């Protein structure tokens, strides 16, 4: 059965602290990831192609992948965007709209470094050149801790702002922290979103609910072969398989 993967990134920068390693992928590493994907025969697709796949049964290419970024960090423009353009790879950026033009305030409680977020000027520039934008709520809350009315407000306000600013319908969403209940996904649908990304790991196929898409989380220190393994097995943490690499390398060297 045809399946595709959605890769999840956050910052494309050198990590400033150990805590950031999981979320900050150095630009050079990011470029190597893309080179590996293309040279391994993976085909880049957009979030709109995924929407069409679920809503209109429009087929996707074999080995399709989507690049997604959560939160809307400024480095998505300054570091990731030029690389994506160089390789003609589309992407979707999920914006926490309350932080646009500001910093990652919601992360400061978690002792993360302060980082700049995208501005509307940067977002509009990318939107006119093949990058899609989705909502990631206004204030990046844990949606499972809010009552339904407040969840809907977070969804509708952020969707509306993106539509007002970009002049196009905002049909895509990503759950902050990947947290959701069945009810949350219903509210996402009622707000008018057609696709929504979770942080559950694994592949997607026709049987997947387009409002609970799965993703592979890419860490800043994932080497290309590690990323390859993660995609191969549909896992965020493929470390269980890593010893195999050493065994096969030893075996190969013995045979060679
Ligand atoms: Zn987030």
C-alpha cells in the first residue's frame, strides 16, 4: 500500500544548549538530510498534495515526503528557506500566531533559549514562493487542558489571522506538543481545517485520519543514515536498530 512520511523540524540553527539539540538542526545537517532524501529517490510533496490525496484521492508519488516545521522560528526564513529553494522542495510551516514577530515565550518556562520568531514580512515572502502555512494555535497551549470553547478560540483566531494576512484559506493545522483527544480533532474539523499533524510517529496511508496525521520527528543531531533508518522503520527513535549498523559495517569490512 502506498505510504508517505511527514518529517517534523523546528529550528534550523546551531543548537545553543543541550536542551535544544532535539529541536535545532544545523543548516548544514538539514541540507544533508534533503540531499540524502533526493538521492535515495524520495519525492518532495506539499501539504496541499496530501489534502488532495485524502479529499479527492489524487495519487501521490512513491516514496513521497513532506517537510514540516512547527512554531514558526525566524531561522525557517533565514536558514531553511534558501536551502529549500535551492532544491525546489516545498514545505509547510505551522505558526503559533500569537508569537509572530516576537520570541518563543511559551518555551521560556521550559528553560529554552530565547529565539526570534518569523515576521509577517518574512511569512508573506515565503508564501509567495512555494511555502505553505498552517495554524499551530495562537498561544501554543496544551489543548487537552483547555475547555472546548477555549480550544475553538485558539483554532479560529489563528486561522482567521493567517487568512487575513495571506489572503488565502488556511486549511492545515498542527497540534501543539502533539496533544489531542478525539474531541480536539473534531473541533479542528469544525474550525474548517482539512489536515492536521500530530507528533505520533509512523507512516501515513489511505487509512490514516487526515486530522491525525503521523510524523517522524527529526532531531538536530540525526545523521543522514539515522534519518534514513527512522524513515525506513517509521520511528522517531530508531536507536534500537543502531547496533545493526556496526555489525553490518564489521561484516562488510570482513567481506571486503
Ligand atoms: Zn510547537
